[in-house]
C-alpha cells in the first residue's frame, strides 16, 4: 500500500500555486461585503478568515520544504524569510499611508470605523509585526488584512528558533508574542507535518481520492450550516473557542486534501503543466494581492464616490495589485542580495532535528 514518494513534485508545486492566488482572491472578495466597500457578496463575508487558515497550512508546508532542501543554515533561512516578507510589507505600509491620506481627503466615508490612524508607534509595530502581540489588534490605516502577518511572521521566527536553537527558544518566541498567536501555531505546523508525511509515504489510489475529495465535501457542507463566526485575531477567551475549533477543522480538512493531492499529483501533471507559465505568473503576485488590496479598494471607492460597480472595483483592484507586485514581490531577489551583503557569511548553523 505504501511506497516512498517525493514530497514536492513539480505538479504539486504548481497546484500550490493555483491555491495561493485563489485564497487571496477569496480574501479580497470577502472584503467586498464590508459596508464601506459595497455591502455586496455577503455570502463570502466569512471566506477571508478561512482562506488565511489555508495560507497558514500552505506556509508550513512550503517552509518545511525549503528548510529540507535549500535553507539549511540560519543565515539562509533568515535572509529568505526577511526578503519574502519585507519586499512586500514595507512598500505596502508606505502605499497604504499614501492612499489613505489622499482617499480621506476625497471621501472620508470610504474609510471604516475600524480605520486605525497612522502614528509613529503604529508604523513601528507594523514593520516589526507586533500588531497582534498578546491582546492587541493593530494594523496600518485601512489595511486590516495586515493582521495575519502578526501571526505568520512569528511562526517563521518560532520555527526557525526551534530548528537552529532548540525547543526552549521556540517556546520563548511564543511566550513573547502571546497566547492569541501561539494557539494558532499548530495550524501552521500541520503544513510541516503534511510535508513530512508526503516525504515518507504515498497512499494507494482509492484512499488518495477519498482524501482529495472528501474534505472539500465536508468543508462545503459545514459552511452551509455553520452557526457562528468569530475573527481569529480576537483575544483568546472562552467565547473564542468555537471559532478556534472551526479554524482547526478547516486546517485539518485542507491538510488531508493536500495529502490526497500529493499522492495523485502525477494524475494532474499534464493539465497543470499545460498552463504552468500563467499559473506561476499569477501566483507570483499572491502576496501583493493579499496585502495591498484593501487600501486600494478603499481609495477607489473614495475616488469613485461609491459609483464604481463591484465587477469593475474587483478588476481594477486586481490590476493595481499586479502592478504593485512588479515593483515589490517580483523584485524579491534584490532584497535577497542586499540582505545577503548585510549578513556575514557563516552566520548560524543548522541544528539537527
């Protein structure tokens, strides 16, 4: 029934590049339903939070892969993670500030009550990703999607601390960032576990199809009857437990789905390979779409004074996000070179784990 399997085949890599922009699109569409944007597409209003859970699992999977194949020293790991995050996050904060200033002057009503005015302290928290530390919920201006970096960046740090310094270092990182973030860390680690499972075993075809399709059906059925919804960035409390259970459920369903696809990746290889170039190109702007779409949408709503149709708002937002990606995400190699020059050779060695 079981045999050794390559964990990251080209077809699996392409499939991840299909999922990533789709998840970012669901986040974007979930924000369309906000009253200050359009108030439409309310059926998708909760999809954004679940897409972030998918991102957490994907992130753990990919980081497990790069740590096993490329980023085998602390220096390589730190440079790659910092280049990935800061190549988009810093320009996103600057663009958010610029668009918010202009947009508020044009149409203040386009900016929600949840808008958080820029202050020097808020900027510092944003660039250090401390917006979700313990009970805080701070993000730059209109860019409320920025909250998830206060989780994911610290998962990078905690996982790197574990790899290169041991368990106590990882625990110290989680204690520093607080229980609200730490309690979601196992969702990210599910991605690591899925990678290691795929690295060791390949399931028989019938079970693979069950794992591929079954979780999608279960998650879809649950969405139709789901009785409540709480944002994952809410402080950890008894009231948060049902929402946390939902997050774990979505993460488990997606993890099982990923295991199924990994076993069947060769089946889908021809179709994915046929469209590999557009898949890679679109996926190359995923982080930008996720991180800058809200400030762009708020600005476009202010500029059009609410007259822009939803389809036009989505299309124009995506276009501007892809333009933003050309100067940020797709220039990550420049950040890698600069950070590589700043960080001395021989910095850090991998601890055997």
